[in-house]
C-alpha cells in the first residue's frame, strides 16, 4: 500500500535471491537517476548488476515492474532521510534550513535533480501504471513537512495562523521546481533561492526571533 | 539565440511551406504535451498533421530538430502569454494573483502540467541537444518576474529589501514544482497552495496594505 512496503520483494526469496534483487534494484535506480528511464535498457542493467538476462527477467519480468520497484526504492530512501534524526521531525526552522543546505550542497542536484521527482516527471505521462505509487510517496513526503509545521505550532514556535498543508506544499513545490530550474540552468542558484525564500516565508509566522533555534534534542 | 527566434523556420520557405511546417509543429506540440516526447512517433504526427512521411522528414529531419522546434514554440507561447497586457508586466501584486488564478483554473494543469516544464523534465537527462534552448526560455521567463518585482520596487509598492531574483526563482519554482505535485496528486490543490503562498511571501514586502491594487493602467 505504501511506497515503503512496495520496495520489499513481492514474494518469498532466499537470502541470496534477495541480495541479487537488491543489487539489480540499486543499479537500476542509479542508471535511471543518471540517464533517465527511457535511456536505461536491459543490457546496461545486466552488465551493471552482473546478472544474466534470465535472472533479470526472473526478478523484474517487465519494465513496469522494474520502474515500480525503483520508485519504491527511491521513495523509501527519500522518506527515511527526511525522517532521520538530523531533522528532528522538522519541528523547528533550523531543521528546515539544514535540509535546504543539504540539498544545495548536493552536487548531483543541478545535474540530475531530485531522485524521486525527476523520475516522476519523466514518466508521469506514460502508460506505466505507477501513479498510485508516486502519489503515495509524495503524500508521505508532504506529510512530513505538514506534521513538522503542526508541531512547530503546538510548541508555539510559529503562529496558529499558518496553514500547515499550504506551507508543506510550498516547501515541496519549491524543492521540486527549484531542482528542475537548477538542472535547466546547470546552476544550483535557482534551487537555493527557492528553498531559502520558501523557508523565509515559514519564518514570517515565527512567534519570536529565536523561534528557529532548536530548543530541545 | 533566443527561444523566440528559434521558433521561426530555419530557412526560407514558401508561404505554403510555412503553413505546412506550422501545422506539423502545432500537432507535434499537442501530441508531446498530451503523451510525452517518447510516446510521440512519426506515424501519429503524420496522421494528426495530415502530411506524408517525406514532408515530415523535409521540415524536421530528426526527432531532435522537432523537439527543439516544439520547445521554441511552447516557449514563445508561454513568454508571450506572460508578457501580455492582462499581467501589466507583473508590476503589482494583483497581477501575480491573476496569473496564479489563471493556471489554477486551467483544467489541463493537473493532467499534463506546464507545457514547457513538463517537456523540459522529460528530456533533461536525454542526449537531445536542447539544453541551451531550454535554459534561454527559462531565463527569459524568470526575467519577466524579476523585472516585475523590480518595477514594484521602483513604484514603491514593495520594499527595496526584497531580492527580485530570489523572489522570481521562488515564483517560478513554486509554479513548476506545484505543477508536478498537481499531476502526481491528480488534484490542483498543491499548485494552488504553492502559488498562493509564494505570492503571499512577495506580499510580505508590500509597503502598504493596498500595494497589490493596480494603480494605473
């Protein structure tokens, strides 16, 4: 149901089988992130993962099954990263600034964009039946920011007048749009501007000048 | 050099030739907007435009030449729309609100996204040599917002403390990211939220409560 569970193998595999499947998946995710879905073919994937055509076919009988698994794999990585301790559930403005800094400093951002968003953009118009998987992943991602802003409100760090869902959509849109603009410009500046300004906007709701400072760990 | 000039035929054509080329281009833009670049093939395009294979090949000998022309065509439409009288060079906040309202009310926004951004996202990782064309189009688009914000400052409608380039990147990123999120969610709400909140942020720099009101036409 969730993007996370879909990353698990669909049926019982031996530990060796699981390792092979994981290796294929990791290589597929890397190839797709670098070259895009359409330019990634079985031959490249077979060589990168060191598997035979029949092995590849055993684990991923169709391109759709492979793309679905890569979406789930990338979604799990993105969501796990955002849920990590370093961001403390985004319950303070400093966490949002640290998050922006991380991606602005990520050298592949303006080359290849967001690992999940660039994949979504590439296939959203195709016939691949991956829509529910993408929608679930982005819903969860947006939920992380929304929950963080609601928590900031509960902690009286930002005003109750802020709309958590609106602000979460602004943050995620600034991130996705900034990634695209950075790729097009081959320059990180548009992403940096968009994230910084979106977070500045969240900060306009701060209840005190030091509301951004992390008060408890 | 600019996206606009590239939309013109690359060499002298008769008026009949120009009309044929324009018809192919319009149909190609529509097919690509609906189905994506990869799913659009010559056979569909030939039928949609009512031309022979040799005619198609005459005007667009390669897929790259066709995609380049479609980028230029879409860029010209987007830029012309944004430069139109209805937005008065974006020299006031009401114009930004009207712009957001237009796209939030555009029924294809959450189905097919931005005519230019969705195309850019789909091909940014491919080998197609379209990067300069895309970068030029997005530079000009960003420039429209930046110039508008600078004009708002000259008219003392918003504070001199606002950074026009940063705000222009926020607006364009919120637009592009909001379009992607809307497509993924099959719901216009993420775009609406992102645009409204981005414009709210520009408004935090307003010098007076009525700064958004258009003062002169």
